[in-house]
C-alpha cells in the first residue's frame, strides 16, 4: 500500500485524540459560552420535537382537528385536562423551523442513508474500532456529560413548570392563559 497512508488504527487513535480535545474544550472553562448556547438550543429542540410528536400521534389516530389538538385532552375531566393546553401549546413558526432544522441535521449526519445501510455500516470492523477508541474518552468525561444531561432535563422541567404556573396564574385571575412556547 501507500506508505503515506495512515493505518486504520492510527486514524482511530487520531479521532479519539480529536474527540478528547473537543470534549476537554466543551466541558472546560473556555467552552462555557458554547455549552450554554448548545444547552438552550437542545432544550428548544427537545421541547418542540416532543410537542410535534404528540401532535403527529394525534393526527395518526385520526383525531379531528389534530393540528390544533392538545394531546393531553384525552385525560379525565378535571384540572389536568384543563392544564393540558398550557403544557403542550401548539407549535409556533419558530418551533416548526427548529423541528425542520433538526430533521435536516439528522439527515446530514446520517447521510440520508436507509436504515439497512446504517446497520450494515454499524457492524463493520472499522466502526467497532472507532467506538472502542472513543469509549475511554467518553468515560473520562462521564461526570461532565451527566451534569450536562441533568441541565437539559432541568431546563425542560423549568419550561413545563413555567407553563403550569402561567396556567394557574391565569386561572386565579379568571382569564385564559397565554400560550407559552419558549
């Protein structure tokens, strides 16, 4: 072969080194701005995607007016049923753009490949080598990754709590709550 060409093991080691450097930056003091930005974007995307999935499920079930349907309306009568629209407001134009962007991004990263192609690639010896090289890097950053994941869950919980409190505030004042999507 070409003596200038790196071996698969050397390429895998280089990829692991790059991943280690990227995670060190991301979770280090210099990455705080980027981490905060990414945290905000992940929370916006997760919130929009979860609401979009609920509306899609309603449409698949053939529920009338699924575009305006609040998925939790099927709850028993009472306060929970009235709270549902506040917790799962319809997607805004911005939410729809976030969902579309996430779909494009996933398509880009997956190479718009069919699932069978992805599964075939996943089982290759080269893929296994790459995963084995990255695993120690992930283990090194496990605490920081767990903390970041906890922050995502916390922000999503804050978003729902804000919506619920907005609903309660409006109920106390005797007027319909404003939809809070952000």
